[in-house]
């Protein structure tokens, strides 16, 4: 489905991004593993190579346009194209609404929303030159639910949905598809640092499907939206939350 496609995956050193990079490689894509953690990105790229896939590791920060431009240049220098962009990188610090500082608010928007804008613009300019491409933005089901202590995060992720829709309208004439995924409670390795056992139990009770969702559940939908089976879709938001939020 993705054989010989060139994909950039941001935030690919762990969690959903890592799983997406690995799944794409298994489907035949060549992957640029982009992350601000160079050691983690290298490990993922090496893992892909060890299973017979093709990947390069690129150190970049979503806050820094120059580093993202360099990531695109490195991808083009290695593979010659950018067919797919998965905008997964993000941060998730919790803070009560009354206590959030301007600096905390701005950093959240800079990474989760403006970073998505930056990387999308850079990739889309190349896709226009090529005659098309697929962009998948990762938002969050928290936008539909509203979640305490995450007002800055929810606002940024809602902005990603809005950005997706406008990008789809503007870039469609260039054969660029832009869609969005809103993951629910995904059981990542880092979950233990910000989710209690009791909260995880509530997640499961809230879902229609009574199993914890894994990063690969999101990766598979990324592959669908990045591949030919979704050629009739753009500007859409796909909920991957086990049937928590129904709409």
C-alpha cells in the first residue's frame, strides 16, 4: 500500500510516532524519523533497518523552522521526494486553567499548533512541485470531550483540526490531501508518567471497545489516510478512540 513512498513522521522516537514509522516501513515506505531526541530517532531508524526497511534519523525541533526546513532538505537529499507527512510531534504538560502562565500557553501552541503549521507548509511547498501528496495531522479526542487541566492542549489540538480543514481547501487544487486523526486514550510507554491506574480504568469504561488502544491502532489509520484507499477523502477528522466520543 505504501511501497516506495517517502514519508516524514515527526515525533517518531516514541509512542504513536514510533509505531507509525515502523508500520510504514513494514508497508514498504521509506521513512524520515524526525524527533528532537536524536538518540531515540536513531534507535527507531536502526530498528527499521534491522527488519529490512529503509529509514533515516533526523534531529529537529517543532519550535524551530530552520531545523524543520533542514529535515525536509535531508529527506529530499536522501530520497528525492516527500510523498507523505505525518504531523505527530507534540507535548502534553498538564496545568490547571487558573495557573497556566503565558509562557506555558505559548510553548504549547508553538509546538502543537504552530509546529504543525510550520512542517506542513514546508512539506506542502515540495508536494506542490511534485504534483501531490498526503498530509495527516494528529489532533486529540480531548478537543471533543473537554478535559480538565488541559485547556492549552485542547485549544492547540482544536486549532490543528481547523488548520486541517483550511489546508484541505487550499491545497486540494494541487492534489494534496490533508486529513486529521483524533486519537483517544492510547496506551503508550510514557502513559505511566501522567495517567493513574484509576484514570486508565475510566478510559476503558468510557470506550465502546473494551480493550486499551495501542499506538499501532493509530498507525494503521495513518497508513489508510496516507495511501491510495483514501484518495476520495480530504479535510476529514477520523476518531480513533475505541468508540468513546461518537459523532
